[in-house]
């Protein structure tokens, strides 16, 4: 860490102008300091539009002409407001760096010993953190990787909404027709059961329709899958239901709306996943990644969307740090804590790696053996989730190595000699 900080400090010379910008939706603030952290110009505000961007560039150029050479612009890469400004400044040829928001929060009291927060104060804090070399180069994915990240984010959003709708429908059924699960194992998923939920979701309506009426409704959606036996079972179940019988009109409208939204979401998910498959192929890494048993199109595409081009990293450990898998401990004197992952990284990357690890432990022989060894070894056995984190880091190494060496997955080469002997002994 110290070496990287020194490298960053070497980039800042007496002729370097440092600009700290606090980004916001409407109005953004900029402060200007030299390599010592001394302000060299008045605080400037500018709007989050093209005119505002042009005005801050003009201000920076005027200062540079006076007595500066290089320019480093720092900002907090939080939310999404910073992306347009960062992209604009990068295209203008400026070096844009990111400052950790946590560092800004901790450092803002150094100057005035006050927890007061305001945009002007944050801007100068950001500038001085850059002056101290406490910054990083933010990554804005381009081309196919930008598409993959957007598609992965869109899919995650749709999946979240999908789950919310299903949970709401389940809550309604538990209240109005809890016995429907005796007839349909998953009433939200099947075509026949969805048709029932749309047209006659309550026991009273089912009894009014009778067996023939229920069968007629079912046949509109599933002509062969469900027959008269299921219709009779549904009517009999409705006769003995303990579901409530108030607010039926409003609740029926609610259910119909949620089913319609659910079908639209599922259609959009298919479109997104098809696009993810095309973008994954466009990276040229699809054959390598999909050769791994347990990694599919969606999980592979999402991984690349979170990471970008894996070859921009020098080694897989850097990707692990990006995910927030660095180990930390809290020790002092005789007190020593256990280690845990920092989680200072991309949450979405950790999530998709966990999903891949969970799947691979079930169907991939090599990861299954490693998982069993980690959780049952006599010395320092890991808990289940801890073992999945170790496997997640191993997955990063596997994907990185396959892409770098341009090879497909080979089970016999997953582990080195020492690890193979360890697993065999276990």
C-alpha cells in the first residue's frame, strides 16, 4: 500500500494543479490547490450541464496558463452523477481520479475539528486527499464491457422486482386462498394456475364456476397439461377454504395487475439474457468461461460486466481486491480478533461470485472436493460461507488463468501438486 501511495505522490509536482470536485445532481462545487494543499483560486460552482462543464474547463485552463502544467481532478465516484462529468473531462484529456467517500468522511474534520458537512468543504477535502496521494483511477467500462455492465444491472433490477411481485402475490394467496398450494405446487409459475389467478383467484368464484367452468378457464392457458381431475380438486379445495372474503374486487384487480407485470418482466428478462449472450460472445472469452462446469451465460456475462476486461489486471489478486475479498483483522496488544473480508469493493461482483461458487460446489467435482476439505479438515475448519468465499477467490484465479493462457477448463489442472495431495489425503 505504501509503495502505491509513493507512486501516486510522485505524479504530483510543484507545477501540478489539483482540482477537488463535489458532484451533485444540480450544482457542483470545485476547489483548487497546489501540491502543498494551499488554495490557489476562489471556490467555483457550476451546473451539471454542458454549459457548466465548459465553464469549469475554462477555469482550469486559465489557472494552468498562469503557473501550472499538469492537472489532476479528483471526485467521489458515488452514485451516478459523477459519470457524465468524469467522462467529459477524460475526453478533454484530463486525468480524473477517484477518492474513497469513507476517506472524505474521516478527513473532513482535520481542518476545523468539526463534523459539519457541506459541498464546499467536501470539495477542499477531496483536493487535499488527492494531494496526499490518497486516490485511485476509476474504471469506466467501454464498448462491450459497458454493455455487459448495463445489462447485468438491468437484469439485477428486474430480478429484484420479480421477487417482490411474487412475494406480494404469495402474501395475498395466504390471506384469501391458502389451500391453493394443495392443488398447485407453485401457483405463480404454471400457466394453468396463473390463468386461475387472473380470472377466478378466490374460493367463492371457483365454486360459482363449478368444475366445467374451472376446466374451461384452465384450457384457455394449458390445453393438455391439466385435465378435469385437477379442476375437480380445485373446486373441492375451494369448498373447504378458510380464506377471508372481504375486499375481493380490489384484491382481484391487484392480482391481475401483478400477474401482468410479472409476465412483462419475464419477457424483458429473456431479451436481456439473449443480449448478454451476444455480448459475452463479442468479448472473445465466452469459450474459456463457459468451459467451466458451473458457469453459465448469465453468470459469466455478469462477471465480465462487473470486472471489465480481466486482462487489464496484472494478476487475479487484484480482481479479488476489487471484489472486497481482502482479509482484515482488529488486534491490539494481547487482544487479537479473527480475520474477515473487508467488503471494501464491488458488492455486485461478490454476489455473482457467491452464486457461481454455490452452483459449482453442487455440480463441479473439483470445487465440491475443495469445499468438503475446507469445511471438514482437522486444523482450522471453515464455516460454510467462509469456504464459499475461498472458492470464490479460486474461481477468479481459474477464469483469469484460462483467459490469459487462452485455454479451456481442464479438471486435472485446477489444483497444483500440493493441493492435490492434500485433497487425496483428506
